[in-house]
């Protein structure tokens, strides 16, 4: 097997399942993670909105047209972006795995690298750090990038949709870094 094929297997683009039953079990686990993540994010954000920000509705009414169209496509647009992000993270995971032998250290380092891309917002930094650890542990037992890309996108969309408006408006990511540094 060529090095490129090993790489594709290593990051889960070509899943290595022995049959349909392990796939269905992994799919069930992924859907359970999405359901539990949705419930946890919903109730944490609902509590934050009520207690810290005195808001009664979870959704801020001051969304732009782009964000409104984005929210209408909840289940396909951001999960595709989540897949792209997971390809980047799993590429780092694959090559860093040749340097760092304990998997727990590899997971923490890759999660920290991913979280650093979301750093200007401490809430997003912490959320992505925790979520990426969960996704990498899931990937170790179920090496399929499509499942974790979907989980990433689904939970990221829930976090964006339900998070308090004050936190949401401060969700800076990589393209906002450029705007931030151009001002200085």
C-alpha cells in the first residue's frame, strides 16, 4: 500500500470498517453524541441566557441576512465546513502521531492547536478545545472522518445558534484575525 493510501486510511477518508454492523454502531454513536450535545448545549445556553444575560429567547433577533440563510441550512452547510476543519485537524493528528507516542498527549496537543485558531474568544476556545478532544477520542475508535465532520458541524451549529448573543457576536475566527491585525 502506498504512503498516500496509508494517509487516506490514517485520517479516515477511506474508513477501515470490517462490515456493515460496525458502521451502524458508529453511526448510532455519532447520532447519540449529536443528540446529547444538542441537549447539553441547549440547556447550558438557556441557563446562561436567563441567569447572566436576562434573555428569555435563545435566538437573538439581530441576525444578518447571511446568518438567517445560514441557519435555514443548519444540517448541511456548517457540517461541510466541519468536515474541512476535521481534515486539517486529522492531518495534524496523523503526522503528529509519528512524533508523540502516547495518544492522550497527541489528542491534547491537536485539540490545543485547533482551539488556538478560535483564541480571541475565550468561550469558543474552551468549547472547541473540549469538543475536539471528544471528536479525536471518537475518531480513534471509529476512524471515519465523515462522521466526526458531521458531529463537528452539527454541534458547532447548535453552539452558534443557541449561545447568548453577547458571546455569539464575539465569536472571532481566522478571517477576523486579518481584520483585527490590519487595524493595528
